[in-house]
């Protein structure tokens, strides 16, 4: 019984005589392929990491802007004289977010408007995540004290008109 000799059992000289060629990759080709795949994987992982970071930042900006507007609406309902520097959190609904309020009284030198001393306040709300102070969101607004202006401005500006209205009231009595 005759068995053909397998190429791996033959010596190198016998393989060359029979013309048997073994196909396959050289070590150099394998190393180049592995290097190309490694570069591609590292690039893709970097892009994935960056997209996750951008998504987290966008989530923070969206939520922080809504929370800052919510707090600002709450502050606009408070009395003008009760607005002072403060800080706190947003309760059980958003325990990971904190806020800080800075109140600045603006005078005539700050606004350029005469007669506005202690009438305008600048409110700055800063919202930040408790665990990481790297991300913060700021919102600024100005509030005027309209409670002290009981009479329209045109009556205060013209004393003759104010005096004539007083005289008319005396006549009617």
C-alpha cells in the first residue's frame, strides 16, 4: 500500500524537487496587518470617548439651563428687598445639582441712569454639578424695584402738573 508523502514529512530538498509550494503569510505581512488594525481600533476608541464626553456635556448644559431658569423664576417672585446672596440645591428631584446666587446692587454710576440708586439689582445664578465643579452654567438678569414707584414717572417729572392735580382735588371736596 502506497501512501503519498505529506509535505511536512519531506525534507526541504525533496519539497523543492517535487515543486510543492506551501501558501501562507510571512511574519512581516502579519505584523503589518496587526499594526494597521491596532491603529484603527485606537482611533475608533478615541472618537467614541470624545462623543461620550460631548453627550455628557450637552446633557449637563440642557438640564442646568432649565434649572437656572426655574430658580430665576422663583427669585423674580420674591420681594426686591429680600434678594440677597444665597446658595443651595434643587432638592430631592435633582440632588446632584447645586446653585449659587450673587446679588449686586446697581447704582447710578453702574447704569448711567439718574435716580436709580438702590432701584436695580443684578442677579447671577450659577448652577453646577455637586460631584464635579468643572461644569457650570451661569444665568444673569436685572430686576428693578417697581414697588417704590407708585406714581408714573411723568407725574414725578412735572411738579406743576402734580400741584394742579392737588388743587383739583381740593376743589372737588
